[in-house]
């Protein structure tokens, strides 16, 4: 290479001090998922095009692969990069059904790719974390509660602005619309879904003109959509609207169970909310639906989502229902990092820089470093025997908190270069305070409103495509959620 | 999806019980790299084609990306998937040079892609782990010793057949060839590199015909190549050949330093060997060169490699020399797994299955599970309230070692289903023995010779391309090393 390369738009990369944060986020998620019995898998980055193309409008965002050495006409390989983790997971389940035990709880933390127009929070390459529970033939409802609780627990441990898990239930709203006598509940759902873009009176007009509702019926639908509670209080509010339907009863009970199931996780850093306007990809979700928002960063739209789908996959003999949630790691972290709101205090994992009095002492310094490592203390030896002042600045520039010195008498001292305190220490036994063992996340003003100016919120989204009847299909109205299940 | 999908050749995927092993390998590598102060980074999967195409013959293996929605002629995006981690790392260093501190120690554990013919140990998608130290302008030699030791330490902790790190030094052999009066040392190197494919007398003939050596000179070269020692004993053996050259002296000292520097890591699971026949990509390596072999699986060729390169990258103003080693994770693990030699004893991370007496008891069982998780014990609650015998078999099929029962009196008992032992226990305090906390790696007969029949070793390799003067360029004679630096 002979000139300075420039970043590729839509392909964010992190500096080492930022990557620590991402890695810690991934470790925290993984740890929580595993505590709940979710097994980690990875799927290959590529899927056959025919699988990827079944996803409606997302197809045009697929990156197709071609081997350079293929024939001169540039024939495609028939493969493309996956644009989510659900299509590959469904394929993996079918391919390995005979070797998996059901219920199959899996987590998957991987990159995905979409060739869409890059903007803040929407990247062409992004990392996401998915959990799903999949069963053969029938999946008991309690797994809806479980995935909500597991993801809530995992997310509430992250160094992010407060997150909000919004939950709704398709049975609830479909039952309600049926209960008021709507002939085409799906049409109502599609129109109600526009509430975050259109004023209520325009939505009401559409409900009358396009879904054939009366003015009173339209009003009832809008009233339902205004209901939002952080506990199961929504049940009484829905009941007060006076609509009766068996499916509504089931939906109310399910949504209440999910909201109550997450009660223990609720905090000022993590909100759980029954949100009856949430419509999210309801053409394939069949019950619970989720979306995740980052408080103060709502312009990013959802940073995660998911739901229950009664046919994640089917091989003709068996059907595999599932329920899952996806969290957009890049989608949430990268905007914070690019605004300078999130990083860590070190550029290296080292806790200690072992100083080097002269090049001849390198073996001795190496031995000290190895003794420290044996106790789990990450460290490095100075690259060259500069003056100690320069070695201390070397540590400072990297955020390494301690410098280790060996005196002429063979005595050891360790200096905390933040406080300047220097004490005698034994490399065989010394360890730093627990909080110095790893780089620390530095989160700045992350709960405040982001400044205007460097944001590109609310970019164009497309209309839902017809026939988009699979879970997590590519494009529905809420396309902005590009790092998650839809 | 409506039919059972079949695996894609060259894109290996793991079952959950296998993925545990891969994840543990990655964790072990990462832990060791970080203890030595190496910072983890990830680079995007794609690079501009002009960067990828500078790599000689590998170019034809590059997967080019095209957006499906691009114009009808299928114009390429100008990007391709990276085929190693060195090209992207060199680009990352240049792009971020102003934001990095040098020496920059980095590790990178990621997938790469090559569209070559799949065979055992050579995949189209594969994961590899790279460490490199990069400096601005000049990189002291002690980093050669450091990367060897760090990788040796990391690899010696893996649940693999014994590994052998072979080391040589380009200065040593070039100095030797110059010392005997060879007019074109590079030609000698290229021919000596054929020793693993051709008998010694044919190589000698080539040295005479193509490198212009006398019979005596050719003999000396062959004698040098036979030298291989597990300590610095090679120095005396080379000296005994009576050749003198300044470059030879430097090379001998450097190789001895690397071999001695790895002495502490040497064990019956990890061998370090000065191997003077090793020629590995010597057109761009400038000093130390490495290759890694898996004992008993030499037919896979090397499962890793690397070396010192005096110009990893250059932006016209500055040059960035580096030294690094790459280890092929897929390349070493997948052949063992596909032969059934390596797996783990669980399909789930759960240590405990909390039994469910009846569906009404689910909240109580959930509470027990949460108490266990609070102590770091991964667990899951039974999916349904089957008879306890069935719940135990449910645990057995997953490899979960313990089942937790609650008596009608509210008392708790935990059963080790391997021994049948059942004891009273308190969910607030119980923890399993340390070795049960995580799935255990099960390694079967991995040190025995693999059976013939399902191997495809020694597939065709191509001649080195001319002008291949960059580190880790694509194809040189030892192309079989497809998961590593070359």
C-alpha cells in the first residue's frame, strides 16, 4: 500500500479502545445467554441466493458473491452474504434437525451485511446478537416470557444509555379489531403501524377509507394504540374500551405474562413497557412482538426486536415454531462511539508496563512480566530502554495504569501513574485492585439528548412488500430496524 | 424453507457441542494474547479489490461482492471479501496510524474467505487467529522472540494434538548461500523449498542446473537443510559446515534467540524446532519465519505460520515493519471434529436441569434457576412437566450433569445423573465442582495417526508468482497453508 486509505462508508471499524467496549458487551451478552442454557452457534456468512431472495424487498440489498476466477462473464456463485441471522438459523435448524435437541435454545453473535444506503445506525456491515428458542411442532407460550426475560437481563448489564423493551401481542390487537367488527384486521394493523409517521387524524381517515371502519371503530383502534403501561395495568385500560373477543383475552393474558415476567429486571437503566401501538412485521409474527429502543436515541429507531413466529422453518414433514429477540450491537454502539460518548480508558489490555533499565535487563523484565501474568495480570515490557520518564509517558499514552521498576538493589516497586503513588511489591504476588484488571468503559453523557447536527434520523423507509409471510423478513415499514429481526 | 438443505462444501459449520470447543479455543487464545498486552481488533470483511488484487495468484480466489440491486449488467461493488487478516490489518494500520500507539501489538480472530477448491483442512470460509507487532520505521528484533513465545504459550494451552512450531531465519540461509558463493541466493531458496516434494538428488540437480551451483555447493545446501534441532544445537551443526558470512552470523544468533526464548513453553504437547529447510515465502519475509504443524496431521500441511517482514505497510512517508504469526482455527479444529476426534460433553451450557413437577410450579422452578444463576451456575428449567424419568433423560440427551428436584415438603435435592447420587442442596449456595461448570472438551485418540481413506492430503499447489514481494501474499509454493500467513 502506498497511500493512506480512507474509511468505507457503512463499514464501521473500531479503534482498540473502542473494541474493548464492544468485546465487553459481547462477553456480557454471551455470559447471560449461557447462564440461561442458550448454546452459541455460528453459521457461515453465505446462504444460497434462493433462500435469501425469498425475503421480499430485502433481496435487493443482498450482496451477491462471485469468484473472481469464475468464467469471464462473471457468473455468480449462487451465494450471497446473509442480511440477518434468522434466515441462516432457520436453515441450520432444518439442516441439523436430526442432530439437535428441541427445545433448542441458541444464541448467535455475528456480522451480517446489507447493501443499503449507509447512515447513522444503519450500516452495510453490522454485528448483532440473536437469541431464539425453537421447538418441533409446538412451542409452549412460556418461552415467550423466557426470551424476553433473558434478553432483558442481558441488556440491562450493558454500558449503554437506558434501554426500553416495548412489547405487544398480535393476538391482542387482532382480537380487538375482530371484536369491534373489523372485516380485515390485517389491513387495520398495517394502517395503525403508520402512527409513528402520520398524525392520528390521517390514520383515522385511512382506517375509514382503506380498512372500511366506521368513525367509531376507527376511534376505538386509535384509543387502543394510545395504551402504554410499564406494568400489567394495560389490561384494565383495554377492558375499559369494552371490546370482547376470545383472541383478545388470550393476547391480554400473554402480554401480561411477558410484562410480569420481566418485572425483576426493570430498573432506571432498563424499562419494559406494554406498548399497544407496536405493530412490527405482524404479517408473520403470530403472538408476542418486541422492539428495543435506546432512550435519548429514538431517532435510531429500534436497536432490536423480534417476536413469536409459528413457522420459523418447515421441511414438509415438521414445522419449527420459534420465539426470539435480536439486539443490534453495531447499531447501538457505533453511534455512541462515533459521537465520542463511549470508549474505554486503555488502548491496550496491559495493566502494567514493566520498565526496562537497559536492553541487557530485558530477560529480567520479561521474567517479572511472566510472574505477573501467572497471576492473571496483563502486562508488557517496555519496547526500548528509554529514560524512565519516557517510559512512564509511554504507559500514559496507552492508558496503562501501573509501571513496574526494578531497583539496582534488585528490589521491586510499582507506581500507580495516575496517583503517583509508588510502593514496594513482589511480582510473584502483586495484583492490582479488581477494577484495574481490565480496561474500564468510559461512558460520557450517554443519558443526555444527543446534539443535533451530526444525525441523520428518519431516513426514507419503503412500503412493505406483499407476500412477505416469513419471520424476520427483510423489509416492512419499520425497515429502519436494519440490525434486527423484523 | 420447504426441503432439508444440504451443507455447502467448503463452508464448515459446527454443532453446538463442537462450537463449545471452538469457543474455548478462541477464549484461550484471546486470554493469552491479552495477558501479553495484545489488543484485539476486528476489521470489516471487505476490502477494495485493488488492495486484494495486489496479492498475486490469490486474486483469483477472491470473492467479489455485487449488490443485487446494482445495475442490470451486474456491476461489481469494487469490493471483495478478505482472504487473510494481513491485508486488512496493513490497511487498518495505515488508515489509523495517527490514532494508534506504536509498537502496536494486536490480535485478530476472524473469518476469512477463499474461493479455492475445498478439501480437508482447506475451506472457503475459515476462522484464523493472528498476532502481530507493528512498529513505525524500525522494529527491534526482540519482538520476533516475543511473538513466537506468545503464540507458543497460547497454542500450548489448546485441546489439540501436539503442535510443532518450526522456525527458521532468512538471514541465516541467505547468508549461508552467499557464504558458499551462490550467485543467486533467492534461486537457491526457491529450489531448496521443493525438498518436501522432490527427492534430494533431484533437488541437487536443480541446484546445479538452475541455480548455477557446483556439485559441492549443492551438497552443502542440502546438508544445511537437513539440520533440525529442538534447541540451539543447530548453531554448532551449521558452524561444522565451515561456511562464513556476516549475514549467516546474524541469522544464527536470531534463530537461537527465538528458539531459546520459547524454551519455557516446550512440553510433550508443544514442540519448538529450528528447522533449516523451512523456506516459507522468503521473497517478502526478511528474517524469522514460522510454520506450525499438528503432529500426526502433517498431511494438512501447516496449520499456521508467519514471520518478520520489514514493510508490512507503507504510506509513502512511513514504513511499518512487523512480525506476526497466524494460527488456523478452522484448519486445525474442523478436521478433528469431522473425524469425531474432538467435541464436548454437552449440547447446552446448562450445568443443571431444574425439574418441573407440574406446570403450576414453573414460577418456583424459575426462582430456583435464578438463584443458581446468581452463583454463576448455568441452568434451564424443564420444557414441560413430564414424568421425572423423562426429565432425567431430557438432561441426559443434552449432557446436562445435574437435575434439581423440589420435594412436596419444599426441600431441595440435586442429583448427579452420571453417578446417580442425590443429595440435599440449597439453591442459594449450591455450586457444582469446578470441572462441571462448563462443557468439557472430549478429545479422542487425537495423538494417533489418522486413518487413511477420508483424507485428501497433498493437493496440487501452484508455482510462486513473480513479483510477489509483499508480506503474506497469496500463493507461493506452500499454498496449502491457506489459513495463515504465507
